[in-house]
């Protein structure tokens, strides 16, 4: 109905548009169902369109688009919802359902020229109707879809003194009469009329009751299907949770495998390094074994030849040194002889000469006995022997 009116008028109406937006949002929240009654423009209907415009004229716009609640908790809930959605949402609260009483019977109303009260031509939830009784007094306003005669209008408005007015408002055709009393003098009654325009909401031709029932049946079927889908979704959700748990376990298992893989890679790396060391050791061992079998006789002969050369050079040096020592000894003896001759011991000289002869003869006979020169030669031979031994050891273990 609200959308239809907006399309027909082609203009923006904030109260109507915001009411439509809030109704749409609340309908999308099934858990809020039952906490409120939708606005009269939606929840109520005027079956006889001849009274539709009168209903819209009597009921003010704020009430026409207002939600109805029956307790303070739901009132606070909708107030908070309106603040959260930043919308202007009129609210009305009724504490109890009202069954209206009428001062005039239908027969009496017909005598006045009316078909009935406005409340007789509006249908909807009892709670919403009770709100309209309290707010708009629709149960006290008589209506007629025809214009009243002048006499009928005079009878309803020509009241003087303290006589009570039968109605303060009534509708005749397309005119709303507001009856008032003068505040001065005899307090004569007078009336003000307002033109009633065409209906914008209740006058919109809707679906028949049969069509509504069919639609409601379809809605019920769809709701049942939705519930089935929800149950299926919950089942799928549980399966997903189970799969997620299994997936988490698999991820942990994969993580452990990767960790062990890294450990194995490290072990493999160390094994490779160790294998390399072993190969190097083997190569060195093979080289040593090959070197141990190599013939070093030529080198040994070369070193022996060098040692012999050094030995001969040393022998010549020591021989020259020995001759020099002997010459010095001979000169020393001669000097001593001269001293003895000077002193007059000539016999000693003779004895010395004999002694020297004896020494020379003894030296020539006993060649096998050790002499200082032989000791010197032994000292030369011993290092040569040790050098040969060291050389052979070095060549063997290189």
C-alpha cells in the first residue's frame, strides 16, 4: 500500500517512506515478530471504499503510520530500534483491548442521517483498533456516504444554552463537520467544514480475501520450506565444523611431517659432509700407501754422495788441523830444548831426541791403536751414520 501510494504520487514523503523502511527491516527479523503490531495503514482495512477517505481524514498521519505495542518493554525496544536505524518511527501503546460502547444505536443514527460510526467500517487487529479508539475516537464519529440536508445539519448544530451537542464531529459525503461552541454570550454552537480529498491508502483496491488466503497458504508453505532449509543448513553446518576439526588435525599432521622432513634433511646434510670427509681420508690413505711403495733409492744415493763429499771435505779439514797441531807441538819442543841447552842440560836434549825417536817408532808400529786423529775421524763418521738413518726414516714416512 505504501509503495503503491509512492508510485502514484511520484513524490517523497518522509514519514511514509521511513515507515515503509522500518516495516521492511522488522519483517526481515523473524525474532521480532509478536512484539509489535504494524501501522493501521498496513494492518487495518476499510472494506467499503466509500468510507476510506473519511478514515484517512479523521486519523492523523502520525497515528496512521504508528506501530502499536501492548507493554513498556516492547515500546522501549522499538524506540531503541528507531534510534539505531536513525528513523522517525511513531509509537502508540495500549494497556488493554477496548470494546467501545456507543451512545446512540444504529436506529438513532439513521434518524440523524448516518449509516453508522466510523469504527464500524474499519477492520483490523483488536489491539490496533483499541489504539484508534483511544487516539482518534473513531467509535464516536458518525459517517454518511451521502450529503446531509440543511435541516439535518441544523438539527445537529443548532444547540443553545447548556444543551449537549450530540456529536462534535461527523462526516457527510465528502465533508467533515467540526462542531464548536462560542465562548461568549449564549455559547451558541457553530460548525466548521473541511473538504475530504480522495483516499490514498485505504481506498487502494487490494486483493480479495480468497486471494489473500491463497497467498497466506503459499507463504506458510514457503516458511515450512525455509525451516527445512534451515535444518538442512544446520546439518551442513555441523558437517562443516566436523570437517574443519579434521582439517585442523591434518594441518597439524602436515606440520609434524614437514618438521621431521627438515630434521631428515639436516641429518642427510651431515651424512653427506661425513661421507666427504671419509672420501678425503681414503684419498689421503691411498696417497700415503702409494708413496710408501715409491722407490727413493736414487734420492738416497744422491744424499749419500753429498754426505760423502761433506765427509771428505771435513776429513781434509781435520787432517790439515792435525798437521798444524803437530807442527805447533814440534816448535814448542824445540823451544824447550833451546831453553834446556841454555841452562846446560844437554843430556836432556839427547834423552829427548831418543824419546822422540821412540814415539815415532811406536806410532808406526801400533797403527791399530787409537790416536787423536782417529778420534777425530770417528767423530766425523758418527754424524754421517746418523744422517743416513734420519734420511731413510724421513723418506719412509713422508
